[in-house]
C-alpha cells in the first residue's frame, strides 16, 4: 500500500464525534447533518464528501482533484471547520484547528459540505487534513499486518456460493492446501492484466478468481493451519515461464523465449519496472543439488531452501533483497517479504536468495540462455511484461523442471509491495 492509499484508509476511517454528525467508517454511509442547513431549510440535509488532492488554491477557493469523478470546485465557507489529524489519530475529537492558509497544493484532504446537483462544486463546511507522518504511520501498520497475517498460494479451486477458495502452498516437502474463507466484508481486489502494481488493482469479486491464479490474503489462520479467514484478498494471473532465449531486441526492449513447459514461443516486454537478475553459477549448482536431494527424498520439486541454508558467499551481505523494498510504492505484493505464506524458509527463503543475486541488463542476455520468468498476463493488444527474470538457472531447471521457483507470490514487496510492489 502506498502513501496515497494509506491516507485514504485514515480519511475514510476517521470517526467523527461532533454532535449531530453521527459516525463514519470506511465503507459506511454518507454523513447526515441534523437541524438547519446554511440556507435555513429545516429537517435533514444530506452532506456530501469528497477525498482528493489540492490541485489549486486561491483564497477560500480550492480546486480538488477527486479520487473518483471530475474535479470539484470547493468554496470553503466562513464558518467551516478546518482540522488536522496527527500521527495515528482516527478520531476527530483529537484533531487540532488549522488555518486555511496552511493548506498547500499537493495536500490530500477530505471535504464535507453541500454539493451542487452535478457534483462539480461544493460549499465546504469541513476540511480535514492528514499529516504526512500520520500517513506513514498507517502505511507501516498495514504493511506489518500483511507480513504478520498474510498467506499466499496458487488457487486450486473456487466455490463462489460458499465463499471458499482453496489454495496450494508449496513448501519443504509436499504442497499444503489451505481453505480460505471469505464473507461479505472481505475486500477482494484483482490486478490489471498488464500490471504488477498493487495500486492498479481494482475492486473485484469472488467470481473473478480463477484456478491457477496467484492469491494473497490477509486475515487469521486456524490453529491447525488448514483454514484461513480473510479480511482482504488480492489475486491475479501471472504466467510462469521456463525456457531459453530465442532472440533479444534491446532497441525495442523485447525478448523472445522458447517456453519448455508450453512448447510455445513467448514474446515479452521489458520495462523500467522489470527486475532482471543473474544467478551465479556456484549458487545455481548448489540450488540444483538441494532440489535433487529433496526430490529423491520423496518431497515436492518445489524450492526446498531456507534463508539459513543459503550457501555462504553467494551475495553481498549488505545487499537489500528486492522484496524488502520500503513501504508501499506501488508494487505487487501486500505484505513485503512474506512471499509464499511459508514460515521459516521454504519458498520464501529460496526467493530471498534469488533476490540477492546481481542485476543484469537486457544487453547482457544472449540467445540460448536459460531463464525463469514471472510475467503479467498481458492483453490482446500487448503481450505480457516481465516482472522478474532470472538467467543462469539452467542447472536448477535441469534438476527440477517446472519447479515454479518464482511462485507463489514471490514478487516481493503493498500493499507494501513494493517496488513493483497487497
């Protein structure tokens, strides 16, 4: 979750305690003002609210770039309340008064007041500003909650009528199945077909979750670990490709790969957000050995490594893994490094090792190189975009074909995600 979304959580979750306003929570009803309106009409007057960014300000006139809908011309009334919330506060009784002159272009605010019929103008009775430190505090709390109470896996089945999704979680040994329970209160989001950016994820439904989707959920796990009650879910289709390079076009930022799993040639784009890394030969050999050993012992072919078993000397100790990026800057994963929902290593430890490998440029990739790639689904007009690519993985792929070494949810990082980056 990035700063903007964290701010929305604070603004929408503020509880007003001023007499006559009632209570407002995220997803709750519109505020109602009791008594007389500013025009002197008796009875109840509906009070609209808008959340957005200050685009321009001139005296008591504010142009608000709303989160949804057109810009709003806000006129701050002489008797309007101007309030500022401090870090961590969600109750308006703790807000402190401020002056209109303190607002600046770029500030995100919530305004309440009487809106015009077309919704493009408002006479504001209240302006609420949240400080940047408050946004940072909420962002950090949400990220920590995803890390602490997050789980991830590949969707094995969906039963919309019962609100149940079963996911498969690879780990040390056999894959584990977990039943994810949803309710009408569960927030469900889905990634855009050509984006691994959590901030581009849209509100979705259970019916849009498909078998083989990657799923990340936040909530509470049962004592035996077999059931999970989700308060929030984010899903998406992110194809996994194992193959060899057929051609590289550095000028067009594209790469053609012969997928050994589907036997098809896949054309993929490379963008500034794509992460390209080279696995050192000695690390690849060690990983291949451990995969073969796990397979011979009857375990799954999935990643068997933990952080503690990482071969020494394969990556600089001061290098920050890609999936440890700072709080939400708009990347794929909610919950930071909690990659596959495993604890104490497993697939997430394997991923941490891979994310410590040195970067490689598109020009450094050559025909015949073996690759493991996680990409976006893409659209009919545009092929998929590389999210993560690892070269130098031939020993690993030979040891365990279709090991799904980059799944599930091994992209690192929102709702912290995050650098793309839930």
